[in-house]
C-alpha cells in the first residue's frame, strides 16, 4: 500500500526554544553501553521525576488526540488497576521450566496474543534511574492489529485501531498474569504506559527482528502488531533471538525511507549506546508522529506487513544466503 495523501511535515506545534536533541538523549553515536533515558512518553515514576525533554510535545500529542482515540486511552487507563493482584496460597511445583514455558505461551495465544516468547529482564529493558521490576522473567506478547483499519495510516481510523490494540494487549497481559498468580507464582502485567522498553525484551524472546524503520518485524504479522509483557518469577525456559532475514531485505529496500514524510528513517545502521542498529531520527519523526495521532506509515508500507507474505519472504531471503 501507499499512504493516502499524508499531510506534509508542516507543524502546528513549534518549540520557542528547541529542546535537547532526542537523538543525543537516545545515545546516538555514543559508544558506551548504558541504559536508555526516557524522552517523550513516561509515567514519570522514575527517580527524581524531572520533566522529560520533549514532554511539551507529548502533551500536545494527547491534546490533539481525537475523542475516539481518547476513549480507548481512558478505557486502557481504567483497566490498569488489574495489572497486579493477589497470588494464590498454594504454589504449583515446576519440574520442567521448558514444559511450563510452552504452557504459558499456549495460554497467551489462547487469550488472544498472536506471538509469545520468554526472556530474562536485563538492563536493555530498563530506563536509567527507574526501578527494575521485581521479577526475573519477561513474557513478551505480540498482539496483531486489524490490517484493514491500519491501511488508513496516518489518519484517525488507524490511530484508533492502535489504541484499541493497546487496550486488547493490556487485557491479555492482565489475564495471563492472573492465570500465573492462580498457580501460586507472582506475576504482573506490563502493558501500555509502563516504564520498560518492550522492544529489547521482545527481540530477546524471539518475536522478531528490528527493521530499518525502528520497529519490530515478525514473520507472521510483519510490523502490524503491538507489544505488551507479563513479568514473573514462575520458572521458565528462555527463548532465543531469531533471524528471519530482516537485515537482508532492509539493506536493499528503501520503501519506508522513501515513504516517511519527514525523512526520518536512516538508511544505514547507527551506533546507539554502544550497539550498531537501525535507528529513526527522533527529532524528525516525533513532531510528525504527534501531529498525525501516531503516524505509522513506515510499519504499514513495509513488505513484511502484507498479510501472509512474511513466511515466504523469510524462506526466500534465507535460501538466497546459502546459494
Ligand atoms: S520497508 Fe523495507 S527497509 Fe523498511 S523496514 Fe521494511 S523491509 Fe526494511
Ligand atoms: S512513524 Fe515516524 S519514522 Fe515512521 S513514517 Fe511516520 S514519521 Fe516516519
């Protein structure tokens, strides 16, 4: 698909004094391995609660959201009261963490997730100065979005579907966490708005790979999905990162770079906090993202997001390597 007449990058919101570059805060060109610093969205529950550098733009983003979007957001906020809860007194013994992992992932799919995988929580998932979740494992969940609705990016209809998916993701995480607690093990939902980095956990849990557009790409849904997680101490076997051939295609494809209205997508990998990876220019993307209720053009034009195409694409790309 091609986006349907996306608005030009001409902004109703302008900073009188430009804040510190989000790229600098994100650690672009910084060779040191370190935790990320929040720039834009955050609950502010981290130590010290300083205003975020780009908080005014985040406020603008919320202010211009349509009532249909806000209705989804309000419902998501309301359901957050169910993220944690009491643990059953009797604890189920886990003899084989691998078997338990399979059961947990099957339960996640039964509850409506499209993807599920397990990793340990480490520094890559945590913001600098923010408390670490008091759990050992993260169960990452990928929740597919309705592709028909998402083809309307960057219009309101797609934005509503994004918010609806976050609400669904929260509901699934809540139900999975409650199920684990019913086995006598602590568990908590970490869905929309919680202060953890979902993408690094999902990459380690094997849900997909990072694409040039800075979002995850999975074999099954391309980038047409959103993330949530459940943190727990239930003994689980870990999944491993996957290689489905994302880099092979991104190195030769420029679809998202060409279709991004503010030219935010960099064509080569960058050094970000000590790691070479695909990176999106924050200072260019976020003003457009905020003006368009979350944009999303890059994830929908990506060939991987075309329904049913991922498995064949992956097979072809991996076969090409060995030929
Ligand atoms: S549109 Fe092309 S370059 Fe961009 S993330 Fe998808 S495959 Fe990679
Ligand atoms: S979400 Fe950001 S990077 Fe993606 S197309 Fe929109 S402005 Fe560009």
